C-alpha cells in the first residue's frame, strides 16, 4: 500500500498542480465536500474508493496478476472492465443514466477523466443531484457484483428505482438533515383548482407472484372522488407491478372523464421511462409503450413523480389489492382501509 501511495504522490507532483499534490487526484476541497454529502456511509466509502481507483475491477485484478475471468465487463460483457468503462462508457450504465432523473445532466462536463468529472460534480453545488448520482453509482457497482457473482440481473429501471428508494429511506431516518423544502415536497399536495389528482402505486407479493395496483382520485380540496384496487397475477417484479398499476391508472383517468388530471406515483424509474421518448428495451417494453400510447390519447392527463410519503393512500390500496379476487372500484365513499390517511393528507 505504501508503494501505491508513493506512486500516486509522485505522479501528482509530476503534474505540478499545487492543490492536487497531496490529495490523490482531486482537490482537498472536493474531498471535504464528499464527506458532507448526505448519503449512507457505505456510499461515501465507495466513491472514495472510486477516486483512489482501488475498486477490484477485472482490469485491475488482471493487472495485479490475480487469475480469474478474462477482463471483460460484467455488465455488458463487451469491453474491458475498467472503472471508467463501468461508470461512464458501458452500454448498461448509459441506460441507468437515461432512466434516472438526472438523464443527460451528467454529460455536461468532460467525462474523459473520471476523477475530474467526479470533482466537477462534487464542486458543482447541487447537493440533491450529487446525492442521487452517488447513490446510482453505488447501485451500479452493486449490480455489477450481483451479475458477476450470482449471474442475476435487474433491468436499468429496477436499478434506478433501487437507488432512489435507498436514498429516500436513508433520508427518512435522518430527520435533522432534512431541509424544510424536501419535507414539504414529501407531503401530499392538492391539485390545482378544477383538476383531479390520481395517486397510483404498485405492490408485489413475491411468493405468489400476485401484484396489486392502488389508485386514488382526489379533487383540489383533497376530497375523495373515486378509487380502484386491481389485483394482477403472474407478476414478475415490483417494476412489473408498478407499470401495470400505472397503466390501470391511465385507464382510470380516462374513465373519469375529460377534465384536467394529474397522475402521481412514487416509482421514479417507471414514471421517468413513460415520460421520456427514449425507447425502453427491457422485457416490459410493450407495457411501457402501451402506457405511452394510452397517455398520448388523453389530452388532459399529465404524469408526475411524488415521494413515497406523498403517496401513502395509493400504497395502502396497492397492498390491499393483492388480497382481492379481481378489481374493485369505489365511487360513493372511500375504502375504509385508507380513510385515516385521506384525512392526514389534508391536515
Ligand atoms: Zn460494460
């Protein structure tokens, strides 16, 4: 380890940039920023290892003479697995970035130099985006390990959803770190006057392959308009349940007539995919295309992401839906199971 460190120092000194000399490729300011970012410690440690280029990529293992697989990328199987490739060039990684809320923003800076790119992001100032990006990198590396060691694969949307959920869960348990603004965003918001908001969520019972979709429509006063709970069978993943639920919500929006409607869900990856023109290549692509088509037929229906805390009614209805024999619709009174949350949402 001493030899490696010495080599680093030597190389950096050779470049002659004074603020970089003692800090392994990024400025000391960037290092201190890293420890201030509000992500789980394991994520910070991973970024720290990325900056030091000490992650055991296949290229690195090979260069150190450790026998193993040929140095091919675990995610795409097409290129040599360098850190730069996994985080920036890999075709799988490109799908992660495209399906994430960051979309193409990560490209704003020159990406030829991995550390320079990360330093640019750390110093860029937008903490929320930095947090999400680091979370995505952690999930990406995790996915790479899962593929390498167990050969199990997730779709890009599932990896993005996983990152978003982990970050949310982490923040839920960090009350002192939450800004008032994100608290406000996390609460259910009434739609504008005259509009109806339709909250939707999907749920999965893994053992039986049963999925549930929960849909709740409320007006601009926060009052109950209608609700639906749908049970889906042969559901393969949570993402599958989420897209089925979203499709059901779009159809429900159609049933509610022509007025302006906002569909809101917390499955960020799924919503992002339906919102963008980008062609989804997962096994669920036909469902995504169907949602896009149905949505394009509804003039007055838009779709948006909300934090999980703002989507509690739909979440509970989705759990309930798993236990149903089919689809249930409520038009007169809201389902008993969600009355408490309906009230809490407008307090
Ligand atoms: Zn690759």
